[in-house]
C-alpha cells in the first residue's frame, strides 16, 4: 500500500484510508516529523489549517502535482484554488483509467 522507499513528497496526492475523511483525496503540503504529513484539499481543509495525518493511514498515489509542488517550493504557499484544481484534474484523469466495476464491490 505504501512505498517506503520513495516516501511521501510535497505535492503528492494521497487517498485517506482511515478516520473521518476515509475515502477522500488530499495533497501533501508539508512533511512533519516521521511518520506524519500535513494534508489539504483546498475545500474542507484549507492550506492555512492543514490536517496532520500518519502516513500509515494514507494510500500514496504515484501522482505528484507539479503545479502544487513548484508553488510551494517557490513561495512556500499554494492557493486553495490550485489545490482544488489539482485534485479535480487527478480525479477526472483517474476515472478514465478505472475499469468497469472497480468502484463497487457488487453489494447493494
């Protein structure tokens, strides 16, 4: 589930696997002391009030948003609109990669 070799990176999109926000996507905006990272999505969790989360409760994706990553590196900040845009872009692109039935387990 988690690739410990590469580790989490700023701008990386993650899926939250436990807690109140389970199943939602967010972006790593800051690395904390091991094993914690700070997440924001630009909507519920703004850049100014990120969520501190243990990486064991996250599923790291292979996607790193270059817009978010470069903005944080250059200015130390990123706009909430840019976070929302990066997540929406990732979710729309990943819909095309899913196969029929991936989202559901067959139960009603």
